[in-house]
C-alpha cells in the first residue's frame, strides 16, 4: 500500500485542492489519512479506483 500527498493527488486527478476537499466532504472522493499533526495523505489505490470509476461512468453514459 502506498500513500500519496496532495500534489500527487492533484496531478493524478486534475483537480485543485479545494475541489479535492469539497468532494471528500461530500463523500464523493476517498478520505485522506492523517499522518501526524496536520499532514495527510491518500491511499493511492483508492484514488486510482476513483479515477477508474469516473471512466466507467463516462463509458456507460455513451450512446451506442
């Protein structure tokens, strides 16, 4: 299991900081893990799964 910090999450998703935290608070994005103090990170596999879900959602909404 690998933890990634916010800059990597932003690079992977194309989202900005405020969008990540907004989606997270709405339960629409994986929650961060508190490392120590105010430092946090995300489980990389959960972020990848979230991205894959967006792709699947997009593909299922395409008209054939």
